[in-house]
């Protein structure tokens, strides 16, 4: 029977081409708007490191004064240098990485070579293995390089292309903030979104152009800051002069914990560390620690911009308006063929048969509207990418959204067709046959 209803639906749509086109266009506009924002929301709320996110954790401790005005119950996002160094030496986690960022002058190690400013990520050796950073040439530095403050650097693919024409630059040297660094490796394109490991510069920023050992980076003549700092006390700029100031948080810290037992042990170690610092008089507050997994951390930080959520609701409002218009058009269309429906009823068709026939026709409209809406969604995503917002580059069409778009279109059309189909199924056959 479905094939028969489908044939009747196609015939009906061909007979009423203008009404059919208007219904399909209404569904297409609603699908284009809603799928555009749904795709943006889907991309922004995705897992930045599939397969690894469940073993990555963000530790937090609370070194703030007990009477700090306006202080929230949650501990600071970042760590002071003292806490970062202490937790880095704790050694419980199989892998851990302390980090921060700024930008530094870089040039080739050659006479009269011009300098340019590049963004950098200062971190420790485990950063690359923990986060699955792919290498194009060479490799990361070692933990021994961290301990020895070795002057090595890992370049991004884009920076290597700009400085060395894309060739294997491992072993070559660069001048970075007046000191000579040896290239240890070149990473391939890598920019997880959201940029979970450091949200201070925005959740959807670009990846850094080079990577330096954290403790070597601290030895550089720093006139460029140490990343965003949050200081308390009488000198809010204390960290500008001394990054090791105990009243300034600025260092990000991540650990890899492979089992639930390791997670429990590390949480207990954080509590014990905080209690020890409290006993020493350095922490004024009772132990106030957090150990959030990567996805929990993103949820806590609400990385999806409020404007995106608002625009998504507006887009679904547009879809609702389009559905209301489609309802009106379907009522008009079904009532125009009341005579045909009356004859079918007189020949033995039940109300259920008529209702099903009308819903099949609505489903055909939905499929056609969904197919027409896909190019509109692509156009909408292209327009989002042209906007001067940090998440613009993340606005791309995920293949999984094709099925979502078609399913949403069909469901919308079927929902819009229920009431018109009910009205059509209640047409009195006797009156319609008598009027013929």
C-alpha cells in the first residue's frame, strides 16, 4: 500500500505545483536555518580528543586568602608557579604537563636575519604524548631536557613552512628571545576544538606556532608576560615582575590517569597536598581541590558561547514558523481535493486510508524540503565562517548532519501534516459526491 500512496502523493504534487513548491520552500528555509546552527552547536560541543578524553584530568587547588573579597567557592582555574612545580614533581600520574603561553621574537640563526613575533606554548615533555600530538619530523624533547633546561624547540607545520620552506628542519637552530634553540621536531596540523588545555585565550583560538620546554622558557629574558595572570593582595601586577610570586595563578596543569584507582589516588594526593600547605601556613583555606575530566572541565567552563545557544533557539523558532506556514498550505491543498477524497471514501476507503495517504504526501514534501535545505545549510555555514568570531573556523558541515537534516525535515513535515490530514480524513463523502 505504501507504494500506492507514494504514487498518489507524487501525482497530487504534480497537479498542484505552486502549492507543492511553496510547502517545500517553507520546509527548506526552516531546515537551512536550524541545521546551520545545529551544526555549529554540534561542532563546538564535540569531543576535542576522541579516545583520549576519558584519561585526561585537570587538577585544581586553592591558595587564595580566606577573606578574599568576592571569592567564589570554586578554586582558581590555574596554578601558582609554586603549586605547579610541586604537583609536577608529585610523580603519581603516569604523565603530566605544566604549561603557559605568550609570544616571542624568533629569527633564523644567521647574520641580519629578520625577527618576527610568534605565539608559543611553554610546556613539559609529556604534553605531546598525553594529547596525541602528531609529528611530521623529529620528536618531542625528553624529560631530561626539561630537567636540564635544554634549549630545544618544536615547530608547528605552518611555522616550519614559513621559516624553512616546509623541509625537515630537525637539528637546525633558531634565535628565540636572544638565545639559540635547536629544532627537535615539527608537529603536523593539530588544533583540537575546543582548545581545552588552555581556555584563557578563548576556547576556539588557533594553536600555537612553536613549543618550548617550560623551565627553559622561564629562563628567557621575558618582556612579553607569562600568559593571563590572576593576582590578589596589594600588588595586582606582582606576577608581571616575578612569575614565581605566590599570589598569582597563571600556569595550566593536566595529568593523565588511566584507571579509576589512579584517579582516586590522585584526588587523595591533591587533598593531602592542600592539607600540608594549610598546615605550613601557605594555604589559608581548608583543602579545596577539584579533579575534573576533560569533558567535565569543558562543561564546567561553559565553552559554548551564549550567542550560539541563543541563535540556535532562534533558528528553531524560524523552523516552527515555517511549519505553521506549511500547515496552512497543506490545509488549503487537501481541502482543494475534497471531491477526490469523497469519491475514495464512497468507493470504500476508510478514514485511516485517507489519513495515511495525506501523511505520505507530507513526508514526500519533507524529503524534498530537506534536500533543498541542505544547500541553504551549507550557505549558512559559509556565512558563519566569514564572521569575525573565534569559533568561525569550526563551522563546517559534519557528514552525520546529513541524516539529521533529512530526519528533521521529514518529522517537521509529518508534524505539520497531522492536523490537515485529520481534517481531510473527516470529509463527508456523501456531500462531496452529491456536489460533483
